[in-house]
C-alpha cells in the first residue's frame, strides 16, 4: 500500500507519515520497483498504535520510548499524563470562568474588558493588600455579581473581605442567590462568610436565607445570622441570641440586639427566655452575670423586676452586680 492510500485509510497525512519515518516511529517495510514507500499490514498496525498513544497526550518522543522498549512500564507515565491533563482542565475552567465574568459585565468596549480582566487578576493575587486595592480601584467598573460573591466566599483576609462585602452590597440585592449557595457549603468558614455578607446586604430577600442559617451547627455561622436578623426585627433570632449570651460568644452584641427587639414589642418573650436560662444555669456564676448584663440592656423598666429579684440572689457576686445595675438609669 503506497503512502497516499495509507494516508486516506489511516487519517494521518502523508507529511506526518514522512515525519514519523524520520523519527524512526513508523518505517515502511517495503519499496516498490520504482522505489516508492510500501506499507504492509504490520506498518498500518504500528501507525494506529502511534496514533492511539498520541491520543492519550504522549509526545512523539514518549511514543517512541513506549513502543521501542518491550519492558516499558506505563504506570508512571500515565500518572504524569493524568496530572498534566488535570492541570490543563483547571486552567481551561479558569479561562471559561474569566470569559463568562467578562461577558456578564456587558462591556461597552475593550477598555471595559481590560478593566474587568485587571480586577480578576488583582483578586487572584496572593497578596492581600493587592486584592483589596483591586476591589477599591474597581469602583467604576461594572463588576459581575457572581464574581464578587465568589470572591467573598473564598476570602479569608478580614480587610479584603470587608471591601468585597462593601462592593457587593452596592449591587443591591442581586448577589443573594449567589451567596445563598455558600450557606449550604460543607465548610463552616465559607458558610460564615456567606452569612456575614448577607447580613450587610439591603432588602428583604436575605431574611429567608438567614433564618435557615439559624439552625446551623456552628455558632460562628448561626451567631452572625441571629445578629443580622435581630437587627432587622426578626423575633426568630431570639433563642440564638440568648444562647450567645449564655455561651459568651459575642454576648455584648447579642444583648444589644435583644434590647432592640425588646423595644420593638418582644420584651415579654425575651425576659422569659433570660429568666429560664438563669434557672438552668443556677450554679454557673459567669453565665448568670452575663444574663444579668443582658437584662440591663433591655429598655425602660422591662428587666427591672427580675433585676430586683437578682439583687437578693444567694450568689453574692450576682447580687452585687444586679444591685449595681439597678443604681443606674435603665
């Protein structure tokens, strides 16, 4: 079979077949009377073997090594190819995400495209100061909400995270659905970032997502959700806020939010919840002192009756603290 026929049947061009021959990969085993290359069945089989290995990503040098060494062990090379392919797929995905982000920003021209690309490069910097600078410098750039939300969920540096949340909040309520995905993450740190960002966003669309977060197993997640909801007047946050006072986790902030809720018409339920915890933790002085402080944060005379009872408590430290708080205007 002459080279032209082989090329048609194998799908490998005549030029590539000659290149294979020059490298010693596939040498035609025969010649015609006129001196033309003549390929036989074993030569065709060799061509298909070369093409099969190339389809796995092997270079022509690696193909030659594999076919030329009967004792060649493929495992190490295949492992290397897998790692190379995974890296290529990762880079391709990053490129796809970058293109989608640029497309979502609806750029008016190439200057807008270049500004978005520069912002994405800045957000990908290992230097926190550079990431923060990129966020703040992009104030006049129409940034895709999905890009900002994704950066918020991934950002561990508190200063950069704050700048990202500020930029996202400026987009209105458009980022809620993107952040809601983070609330379902298996990573508690990601869930916390999502909840904190949602708490700073305007609109009522965040309330339902934050209410779901009240049941989170981690106080680092449910706590910020309760603070945000309580500040919006959502009474469902009360049990978590009281629990924060008991546990001493952001208890000052929780007590302040409870005070706001009490002033909004929920005083009876809050006083009842605090009184119940005083009974449950009758032997824990530190917890009871925090609960006394929370009572003092309630507006007007809401917590005064219970404070007067506590001023005669059997625990001297609790009684003195309650008595001292009664001395100041409530």
